[in-house]
């Protein structure tokens, strides 16, 4: 495996032209995610956090600034399979079985499905969906669908993992369960992770650093370190130190 | 945004191309006159128009009122009683699928004066409004109904306070689509028989005289009337609701599916569903009191086709006609839907071109396209290519609108996923767009099956002298009443069977793929 160098955004600007008004979605956004670190971006709706992620994925182009994934342009990294991505609402193709959904990135970057069958199976098992390989998304629960999305994001053995509110549609209990799972899976892969979320405790539980954004214009106001040792146990959610940090992030978020 | 100017500019360019092509006789040696020539001819013919326009307006207007009144009552009844909806399933599908031209001669035989036109216009609006009413009522907010119920409101009170009110937008959309349908129904009835006045009569009368500028003028007026009808209800609904509603309402949705019941009950229900249309047919004949020589009951048709002395001849004629009509129906439909599909899935490849084309496609939805067949006769002559082009033109546009709007519903995240891995436009299309459009392909096919058959029959009736349409027209001349009823029955049956076939295949395929039927 090549040495991952992480994600780097510097001086990123993005403005959208709407009906008669312009929205400054991102102003001078800079974020460095060192290799094998976990960074969470948190902010209110419309603060541009999803736009930042879409720019890092190469789905949008920035007006100014530079984005590097492992030192390469986003689209180059994407085409070589170094990026993995999980969107909100799982974005599974409903006519494809679990296995065929997990195979989508392989198909796109042009890897043989046959020679990667073991890898696909391993990812499905890693997220605990053994036995559901041939099920259709419509037959799965919301939590299971998100697991498929995670397995799909990991199937190319990416060195960089992007997640846009992957558990946004789940209820609180399931969400915490999935947070614990995600930590376990992520630690196994050793990839650089960037998570966009609007859940404070999700961000703190998972990340090494939490970048807090404000809206109008969308910008990063503070990056807060999370000191808790890994692997983090679900008990952490009720730890006073955890609550103190939650309060601190909340005060930056709303301040 | 520069939306309106762009549309105006495109329109102006279109008119200019039309004018140049027309003035220079570029299309089929003068079949398409210049736009100004058409307007000049319209002015010269101005004395003829009022009575023709009035006749068509009268028939479609009265038909619109009657058809919608029945549709509203039926829609409310069906929404309140699922059993009733199920029993009437056969009737509803038959009304949806029947090619109006096929039953026009029957109506002319059994009814007099304007009645055939009014009935055909009413039939053309019934299904759309009925479906809109049922869908509108059944989609109303349950919680609001529960609230009224919690305060002791009766079923009628809930219907009035909550359900009809919340169904209003859907019903108005139904009216919008029904208005051009009524004009089409009236014109087709005018093609189908008798009368001195009416735009359909005028079109037919002018077809033989080789005057393209007059034919185009009539076509323009007919299109304008249908379009104004649509616009009228569009404006009302906008004023009423303060919002624009979707232009299309897929009215080919199978309503009232059988719910699980005992096998005995299901067989009984199926028998009821199938026999009710025949009962209505029989009742219609009894009520109109037309002599048995002219009006054939279901038994009369069976007798004519199977047991009468002339039965072998009749069978032979019918089979010959079917062997001419069916292949071209399938070919035209496949071509129309195929073009529509290719164009719709390339939305992602050429977004701007498709965006420019969409308004055109939407406008055609309000045009009485089949009624313009005489214009196509000018361009394509009276051969097979005419039939093919009529069929393609009546299937392509609705199929395209259904498919394009369906593809627009594919969630952004599903499309983003392959792109996040650097997928090419072609990969994105293969992995996401094409499979996602499958339900809409079926919906489009459902919607266009009856139109394809109608298009073929109109072309055959008016121009090519082949197939079912021609057999029907000929039998009118020979006063072969048995054949008139038989062809009408066979055409309706054919349309219903093809429709049901599409529905059955759709269910099977989509269930296997774990996909939902598209509304």
C-alpha cells in the first residue's frame, strides 16, 4: 500500500449564482487531514460543509484554492480508486443486490469483479452483512443499508474515505451503534477519513479533530482537538469529559 | 434568468425556418406552406370558420362537462369504495384503451345529431378526471381525516372537508389534460361520420382538394383551441392554488388491484370485472332502442363472427386486416418509444439540448396530434410510411415526457456516486440512468399502447386503405353493420389486451428487480 498523505484543502472559495442573488458557500477554507487521521466537519445546514466535501471529491470545482488527495488532484485520486465515498441516505441502487452495489466502484474504476470477489465478500463481512449478499436494498433495514454504503466505500481499499452525513437518516440509538462500528472498520483500514455531519456527539466520538463551520459565508471558525484514546468505547458517550467537549463544540458552533 | 427570451428566440427561429422552408417548397414539394401563406389563407377563409369552430367547440364543451361530471361522481364513489373500483376495473381500462375512431361509427349509427361527438368527447375526458379524482382523494392526508373523525365527523363530512379539498389540485390537473382530449374526441367523431360542420369535417373535406395552406390553417386552429382549453384550466389552477402543477399526470396507472381474498371471491370478482363492460354495451343498445339489424349486442357480434352464413368471409376479412394493422402498430410504437428512450437517457450527455427540447415536447402534449393526420398525409403520402410516422408522432412525445420526467427523479446521490469515482458519462448512464429509467419505460409503454393503435387506425381510415381502420371505413359504406360492431369490439379488445400484457410484464420484471411501479 502506498503511503497515504491525507487530504489537503487550502484557500478554497466557492460562490453559487442563484436567482438574482449570490451565495458565498465557501470563503478561504483551509483544512489539512494528516494521513490515517479522522477529521469531522460540523456546522449548521447551509454552511457549505457538503460543498467542501463535493469539491474534495471532484464533483464540484472550486472558484479558487487547491485541493490535494494524497498529493494528487481529486479526480486523479478518484479514478485510481484511492478515494472511497459514502453519501447521506446510502445512495444504493435499488435494483442491485448488496454484492452488486458494493461492486459499483470496482466497475467504475475498471477493476475486474471476478478477481476482487474475495475483497467484496470481505467488506460485506466486515460490516456484518454476511448472508445478505443477494438481498435487494428494499429488503434491508435503514441501518443495514448504511452498512452496505460503508462496505461499498471501502471496497477499493481507499487510502482516503469521505462520508457525507452517512447516518443522518438513522435514529439516535442506531446511529450510536453505527458510530462504534464505523470506528472499528476505519481502524482496520487505516485510511484518512473526512466526515461531514451535523451531530456533535457523533463528530466527537469518531474524530481526532473537529472543524467547526459557520454559514454566510461558509467558513471554518475553529478546529478543536479530541484527546480521547482509541478504541473508544460507547461508555464514552456518558463520560463527563465527553460532555465538556460537547459543550465546548456547541458553544463554538452557536457562538 | 434569461429563460423567457431564450424561449421566444427559439420560437422565432423556428417560425423563420418554417417560413423559409415553406416559401421555398422544401418539404415534400410544397406540402408545408410558409407560415405567412397559412395566415393569409386563414384570412381568406374567414367566412367558413365560425360555424366549423362553433360545432367543434359545442361538441367538445358539452362532452367535457358531461364526461367530467360523470368522472367526478365515479371518482368519488371509487375512492370511497375499493370494491366498486375493482368491479369497474374492466370498464375503466376499456374506456382508457378504446381507440375513439373505432367506436365513432357505432355512435353515429345509434345516436343522432351532435350526440356521437359529445359522447366521444365525454369518453375522452372521463378516464383522466376519474383517475385524478381517485388519486387525489386517496392521497389526502390521513391525519386530517382522523382529526375530523375524532370530532365525530361523518364519512361525507370527511370527504367534503378534507379529501375533496386536498384532491382539488390533482383534479384541476386532470381538467387541464382533459380539455385538449375533449377537442380531440370531438374531431375524431367528426372524422368518423356525418355532419356538415366541425373542424374535423372541414379537414376531411379539404384533404382531397390538395390545398396545403387551408389544411394547415385548420390544423392550427384546432391546435389553438385545444391549447387554449389547456391554458384556461392551467390559469385557473394557478390562481386557485398559487402554484404550477405538473403538466403530465400519468393516467395509465393500473388502479384497484385485487387484494387477497378467497379464491372463490376472486373468481367471482374477475367475472364481474370482465362482464360489466359487456353488460353496459348491452344496456346501451336497449336504452337507445335502435333496431337489432343495426345495433349488435355482444351476442350479435359473436353470431356474426362465428355462426352466421357470412362468418367465414367476415373472419377472413378481419384476419387480413389484423395482419396488416398489428405489425405496423408494434413497429411504430417501438420506434416512437425507442427514440424517446434514447433522447431521454442522453439528458445527462446533452443537458442543454434536452432542456431546450422539453418545452416543445410539453406543448405537443396539449395538441390533438392524431387529428392532424391529414397534414401528415400531405407530407408522407398515403403509403406505409404515413402510418409509421403518425404512430411515431403520437407515441414519441408522451413517452419522452414520461421518461425525461422520470429520469429527473433519480436521486442526486445515486448519480453522484459513480461520478465520485471518476465515471465517464457512458459509465454513469449504464450503471445508473438506464436501469433507473426502466420503470418509466414501462409507464411510457402503458400510456402509449392505445395511442399507437389509434394512430395506425386513423392513418388507415383516412389515407392508406389498409388494415382495421380501412375495414371499418369500408364497412360503413357497405352498411355491413355486423362488421362495424365487430371491428369496434376487436379494436377495443386488442387495445385492452395489449395494455394488460404490458402491465403483466411490467409487474414481473420490476418485482424481480426490486423496483416500484412508476406513477
